[in-house]
């Protein structure tokens, strides 16, 4: 009886440690995603929308833009944002929510963005909205978006 009690106590302790380890791991992944979102935003500000969206895209990334148009793949995303109308545009965003899959290989974020562009007269037009991004952990441990 004492052996059984000891056995079940040990199993309970090990299981509790495993759950705490999993929660800690998922919280670390949330921090990684928050960092990736910030680095993504900084690169867009520094190198432009086309390069930022290209760099942070997974090879199979898809973005949905005006008129529900889907743009598939990194190169097509860069080509899309290479349009001269995006040269004078700026975008900022910040995730309000981050969730990680239990397996730790997928995540999603959503939050608010502000998109600004100067017209030919130098007037700035700003649009605000909500973004939703799906992230995938790469084999090197980095995160790239697969949907935006």
C-alpha cells in the first residue's frame, strides 16, 4: 500500500512539473512572436513594405488584400508591394492578442494597424483597421508568417 501511495505521489509530481514546463514553453513562444511582430514592423519602417513583407514571409505565405485578392508566395508578395503606390506608404501595428498551438509550431496574432499614404498633393491619408496574422515556426526556430 505504501509503495502504491509513493508511486502515485511521484506520478502526480512529475505530471505537475510537465504541465508547468509546457506552460512556460508556450509563454516563451508568445514572447518570440511578440518580438517577431516588432522586428517585422521595424523592418517595414526601415527597408520598406515590400522588403519587410518579403523577409518575414514563409515560402508558402498568402496575403489577402483589396477586393479579397489572394497573393500567394514570397516573391509575389514582394512584387505586389513593389507597386509605386506603396513607396510613400507607411504602416504601423501592434498585436493585442497572441495565441500559440499546443505543439508550439503555429501561432496567430491580431490587433490594430494604421496605414498612411501621401497623395500627389502631399496630403496624408490614414486608414485604420484590424489585422490577423498566422505564424509558423521554421526549422531554424524563427517565426515567419503564412497568412496576413
